[in-house]
C-alpha cells in the first residue's frame, strides 16, 4: 500500500526538458515534460484516444502532442487539439498531477489534488548555495521497495560490511561501537553518531589528504515518507569537532536521499552529494560524487538481493537486533501514515456511498 | 478469442525449405516444412512420443523426423516410422493443418478442417507479375495483437506523426484534411483518400525524382479477418490522376499486409512491397522495400508500446475521434465474425453432447 | 513433488572454497561454503536479521558472516556473533543441512535430518584412482526437470539422432538394433547394450586412433533417485570384448551423471569423465571431456525444449515405444519413492496433530 497524500520527488529539475520523460511513480505510468513556457507537467502516460503512451510524443505550442494521431494536451491534462476535428469532447482528457519545482527537485503529489500544500515540502537550501556546497546529483533505479532502501540508511553499521573499501573503512569496530543518539520527531526522526579518535575511511582521505586521526560524525534526519537529509564529516582530533562541526579544514559532505516508490517492489533513488571542502575545485565535487556512486551501487546490489529473497520467502522468522533502533522507529512512522490514509480512504468511501 | 474458421498466412512460400520452421499461430505451436516431394506441411510442434519439439528434427524420406528418437511423420501427421519397432500404434500421430500455397503465400486453416475451402482465399496476382510489379517481402514479429496493427492501417492520419521523415512528410495538414471515402463491403471495407496539389513525401521523391506538386491517393481494402491490400501513389498535378491512376510517370506502390495472430497479444506481420515504377531497376525495388521497412519499424515500436499500455490499463476511458471511421467499421466486422464463431461453437458443443 | 529423504549432490568438493556459493536445491535457496577449519557448510541463504542472502557474505573466524550487518553463523546454522550486541537470542539461527564429502562430491540431505545415513551414499572409487581413471568434471545448469534428464540417459537410441557428429555416429541402425538387456534392481536398474562389429563413432576414433571394426558396449546403472553410473567402450573385433571388457588397447570411458533438482523444472547436472586409455596424457583427458561437453550441450538444448513444450501442453497424448523399457522402469522406481515419502509425510502429519 502506498502513502499517496504526500509529496515525492518526481525528477531532478534538469531532467525535465521538452523531450517527454516517462516515469512510473506509486504504480502509475506518467510522462513528465517541460512545456514551451517553461512550466513542468506530469500527465498520465496514456493518450485518451487509443491508449498510446504519450512518451512517444513531442512538445508543441499548446502542450504535449501524442506521437500517434496528433492530439495535444496541456499541463492540466485537457485535450486542446484533435487533428481534423473542430469540436473537442469534454471527456477528451488525461489525468494530470500537481508539481512543484524547488531546490533543484520537481516534487509531485500523487494523492487527492485538493490536499496538495506546497508549503509542506521540505527545504534543501544547500542545492542553491554553490559557493559553500557545490553539488552533483543523479537518480538510480532500484529493484527493491523504498522501505528497504530507507532501512539501509537508518543503520550505519552496514558501512563496515558493505562499504569497506569506500566510505566505510575496514575497521568494523568503530561503526558498531559508535555513539548513537536517536531522537524521534513529529516528521520522522533524527540521529547523530560519533566515532571518536579513529582512522578516516578511504573516501575521506582521498578527499582531504591532511586528515590524520579524526573525530567523525554521521547526522541523519528522516522526513517521512521518504526523504533523508545527511551531514557527515570528520575533523582531526583536537579541533573540537563535538563543539563545532561547521569549521574548515576537515572533511564534510551533505547527502540528500529521496526514495520515490515506482511499484511496491521498486523505487527511484534520487541522491545528491555536496562537498563542504575544496569548493573551488570541480574535480573534488566530481571525485566525491564518484566515490558515493560506487558505494550506492554496493547498496543497490545487496538491497535488491534482499528484496528478491523476501519476495521468495516472506518476512517471517526475522530477528531484530540492537542496531535496528532508528529503523524500527522509521517503520513505525510509516505505519502511522499508512493507517491515516486507510482511515481517510474509509471515510472517502463512506462519502461515495452517500453521494454518488 | 481467435477467429479460427478462416485462412491466415502461415509463411512466405520461400520460407519453407526442408529445414523445419517453428511458428506459433493462433496460440498453437506449429512446425512448418517442405517435404522431399515439394509439398508443404504444418504439424503440431510436439512429437507424440515424448513431447519434444519437432523443430529439432530434419526432413527425411517419408516426412519429418523427430530429432530426439527418430520417429517420422508425414504431412498428414501420421507416424510412418518408429526406429526399432515394426508395428506403429494408431494413436502415434500429431495434429496437422490444411495448407494452400498461392501467390507466394502459404495459407493455413486453423479451424475445423472440414470447413477449409481453398476457393475462399483472396487473389493477389501482383506477386506473379514481375514485369509490372516487381516485389520484395518479409515478416515482422510484433508484440501486439493483430487488431492493433490493423487499426494502424485503417487511419492514415498517423502518417503525419509517426512517419514524418519517410512515407508521411512533415505537413500534417494534408493527411488530416485528405478527402476520405469509406465503403463497407461484405468482406470488410474499402477506402480511398485523395490529397490534391501537395508536396510528395521524402519516400516518393527519392523513388521518382521528377515529381513536383502532386495529386496523391491511398486506396485500401480490408478483407477480414486480417488482410489489407493497399495501392498508393501520386501523379504530377495536371496529369488527371483522379480520372486515371494507372498511368506511367508517377509514383505507385502496392503493399500487401497480412496480420496473423501468434497469441492474443502478438502477431506475425507479413508484408510485401511492389514498385509500379522503374521496374527494370532492382535497386528501385530494394530502395522502396528499405524505406517501407523503416516506416513499419516505426509502426511496430508505437503499436507495441500501445499494447503494453492497454495490457496494463485496459481499454476504458478511450475516446473515438473523427478519423476513426474506417477503424470502427473494421472492428465491427471482426466482432461479427467472432459472434458467428461463438454461435458455431455453441452448436458444435450441443452436437457433442448428443453424439459422443 | 520432490523426494526429500535421499542424498543428492550439492557440489563438487573443489567448488567449495571460502567464498560462499549460492545454489538452489529442491526448491530451497542455499549457500554452500568451506569454513576456516576446512569443514563444509550448507545454510539457508537468508540471514535471520533482515533476510539478506548470505551469499554476499564472507568466511571469517567462527563461520560465515553476513555481508550486510555482520552477523556470523556456524555450520550448524547458529548465530555466533552479532556486532554491537553481547547477548545472542536463541531464535537467531538459520536452517542448516547435513553434508558428506566423499569421492570428490559433496552430498547433501534435504529431508528429515534424523534420517540422514552417510553409509547409504553410493561409492564412486574411480574419482580416487588417478592412475587408471584420470578424470575431469563440471556442472551444467539445465532448464528442465531432473526426470527428463534421466529419461535421456535411459534410452541410448537418441545417440543416433542427437549426437551424430560426436559420441553417436551417423549409423542410426546400430543404436536402434543394439542388444539391450535391462535388469531391475532394488536400488534402481542396470542395463547393458552391445553393438557388435560396427564402426566406432567420431569421439572414439579421435581418442584411440587404432580402432577399426569394434564390438561396442554401453553399461548403465541407475541408482535412485538421481545418480547414473556409466561405463562405455569398444574393443576391436576379435579381442573378445564380450568375455572381458577390462583389457587395454581399446576405448573405455566412465561417466558419472548426478542430477540434482533445483526447482520442479530445472536441475543441476553434475558429470565427470574418466578416460580408461592414454592415462599418461593429460590432453587425452581434456579431449574426452571436451567431446562429452559438446554432446551434453546437445542434450541440454533438446531436453530444455522438451520441458518447455511439456510445460505448455502437458503430458497427455504421449505414446510409449519399445525403446522406452529402461525409462519406464526408472520412472516406476521414482514413483515408488514418491509414494513412500507421501506415506511418511502423512504419518508425520498425524504425529504432528497428536503431539504439537
């Protein structure tokens, strides 16, 4: 069951050009595009004439034109032109979806359009601060449900096993024994981890060669249903990291993780890296992105295999362990949202019985 | 539901050589071959011994030999040899299907063999008239039901969108505003379209360089359940095309389209091109075939995507438009044939209850 | 339905190194490995923490470590370490399976572990006799049920059709008219075939150039549920092959065939070749293996196609022939074992009702 009445990332803003982009979100096949005025549109990817996917079409004056028989639709889903026909029937329309372009993202609302409130969208100002936080982004297709990907980000002990050669480092002990503080929040949860006086992992050292023994932190905020904002870094021992993390001379990165369900068992993983060091060197931005890309490919492989195994065997006989605390809280938050949607659905269904 | 009591194209005659050719038709896995006497055979692709596909076999004296343990079957499906065994049990046989070789096609009857009447097969003499209509042919595998492919051929306005750079040309207006006359017939329907005083599309101009402003026609006959005979062409304005299309100096082609269901959602598209110009130049025949092949690949891509979308979303909420007139008549003809088969099936079922 | 209470080959002993090897057997996803002490282990390929396949893990001191969050399991399936956690819950375990390493094979017991009796495993001493029977082995993945592969080995007439150019030879008559003697046994069946005074097939002649007209034999023993031990060879006419096959100067090979069900419709085909000639020439061992590998690829192709056809059309309307005698006896043996398991299952189910 999807949580529909929430904002999800549909695309990176720079993915939307005039060429139509097909993407399935919450089980619905959509086509995303930017019209000639620069506005972004999200339509059902199915022409109302013969069911042809609109992704075969092209952007023309007035909207998106079907590539089969030429019908044109505007961003609201209304058919505005049928070749060879003056009168356009009222039922000639396709479903459209509310979109908001903000901080480099295009957010989409898949639920009841009347409930879409743009002010509820989280802020991520770092994408707009190129001087302090130069960044690079992409999207991965994951053959696993979005919850398993969020699970992955709620338990950092996996760095010791999955990412030994990149962002983890080979000393499992420091990850497993990190100080971990989880704080539930109205919108999800926050956690902060400290690994004091340890060796920096390979990725950190490549980025900032002057690192020696470091105090290292991982700070995560999960904003339900599927955004994770991360700030990780390290300062050399003695620089007072625990008092002030926001100082130059160390390693510091911000990662944004947005998991948008494609189907029940697959998702789109939108992520960006911001490097808080060597900001004037484009190759530092590039190098960090490449290291993280390699690490996330490792996550993708293992989580996809996990999904396949759970598909085959179900979720019985699983045992929670101590390091699952943040994950368990995150899952509770999602269950609460699902229950709310069910309640709304039941109410809507009652209304339907009354009035239709 | 398939319409079984009709002739379909099983293969091009020149596809059938002594090597067995596997092909699924109306949901049944067949093996087609030519025996040593030159006769063509269509058998169930499943040996009656252990179920091995006969496509692994080879043509030997007496028929088609299974490639596993050597049983031989004749064109009627009777086993005529079992290695190491003198007596052949009566039940050692596979199903066979009536075939007729005509005009370069091999036609097959998939229904009640007692109803197979070769005189009902359409004539296509152009394949035998190499002097006036040199030709070339092939077969495309289409991951879409045969009805969607016939739909495609019943609405020529798609040329303006799907085939801009080949047989359509970039001026949508002339296709959409063509004069269109549809004539229902006992066997299906006929339509004739005229586009007067227009630019010839790229394919026409490449074929016949002397074309200028032309009067252009498209004449189609749909013969149920799945043959379409097409004659299209253009003569320079002033040559009196509307009075007499059959004159030299212009562009003229004949296309044959045969759509044979493979499964409910896939088909074999047998098509040929005949060039009615530059008949002495094999490169003209080749060039026309290549242009049409490229255009039909465009159709294949869009119709396959349409089928996938309809599979996922059903056929609800579709809106007919003015240019659908021929398509709608064609669909009615097919529904009538399906209803007839259902009635016969019900009757046969009654008889079975009485006599078996 | 699988026959569970029997030994099957899980792997070649030399496949099991410290890197975990995933393999599905009798429908269960397993991971096989060799621990640091050299012992072999077979565990359910699913960590009890989050369901991640253990194949992503690595062998560490104490056992196999999950590659996601670092839990360690010993060969008995008990979790012996959870990172960051002192107490290990009793239910933190995965299923393990009895294994026996013998004659180059690793045998596995997929049924009731209390019934596993290592003394019931067949002997294959030839793998240990490098001087007289140098050998080479591999495993093929077959997209067909194990019974169809055993069928293949119970009817040697297929050599005339499937393996003309390798181990069969082009003279079908000698295979079809071979003397064939089938002897039922408690554990399965034995058969011996003689083809007297015939041409040796290409594989034999390549191996032993001095062969002329030969007396040729094929001796098979089927040991239920899925092992076949084969000794085939040829001696020149006049050497008295029928009195004494075990003499130098001819062609002689031993093949071991072990078919382990993967799923109902796929299996692992473990096979080895031993050459009983030119034992001092490694290239003779290599050449024989390569010839047999090519022949078995031919079997794989035809049996996979047979399985696909039977999946689509069922097993009705099949006709037994004379050369099916050994195959029919083999199938009866398997049905008898299946019936026994059903009876045991029913009994166990009664007990469960009583005592649980």
